[in-house]
């Protein structure tokens, strides 16, 4: 398991009005795009900005979950993103009451939002990082050489699979430039 953090939320290019949550490993160069809905994006943005969430008059769902956890003496130890199946990410909440540990299945967006609110680590399975992760554009090998055509084509496929069409268009442009030079 490797720790990841949310680095940004982008508007998606699909007709469904989806957004993309980018999770980045803290000790590496891979980012994982997770397709999420607009309301989930809004909840995450509120969790990232405590000042904004303080202006809400009634508890939102995640605040309600925190209130329930507090009432019953539960704390969130960590969140794990365990697997991805056909573009759907599966997460687990690891809760404790100080004596007993419990794991609960969770939507990834809910798990990440709770982790942000509880200041709990978010861990991702290495297999998920390998399958769904893309290398950041600014990342280079230690010898500072640009990515190969094959690496760009692989990154393009991953971006298309995750509906990150804006990034896919940028990569396609780089591929076309490389092919024109050959």
C-alpha cells in the first residue's frame, strides 16, 4: 500500500457532467484519475476548505457521519483503496473504538472525503496504482529524457479509459509531434 493525496478536481469532458478526482502518490510520480459526480466533487471541495464547510447551517452527510462516529467513540484510522474493476474503485474505511477494529466497504469519494475531514491517511494498493495510475507530465526519468512514444501511447489509453479527454488531447498532440519528427 502506498499513501495518496488528492491534488485536484477537474471538470470532466463527458456529457454526464462528471468530474475527475486526481489522487497522487506521496512518494512517487503517479496520479490516479477517479471519475466522480458533481455532488461528490462538491463534498470533496468542502472537505478541502474547512472555512467553507463552516458556513453550512445544517450538517451535510459527511458531517453527520463524523457526528455519529464521535457519538459512538469511533475514529477513522485510515482509508484504503483496494481494487479497481471496470473503472470503479473500491475503498474500505478502517475504524476503531480503541479496542476493536472494523472495516466498512465505502464508495471511494465518501472514503476520501471522510479521510480529509478526519485527517486520516489514504492508502492505495500497489496493483491499483499500477493499473490505473498515470505518470505526471512533469515527471522525467533520472537521466531527464522525455517519455518514449510507447509510454505516451500507454498514458493516452489510461486517460481515455478514465475519460480525462483534456489530458488525452494534450498527449495525442505530443504523440503526433513525435511521429511527425520520425
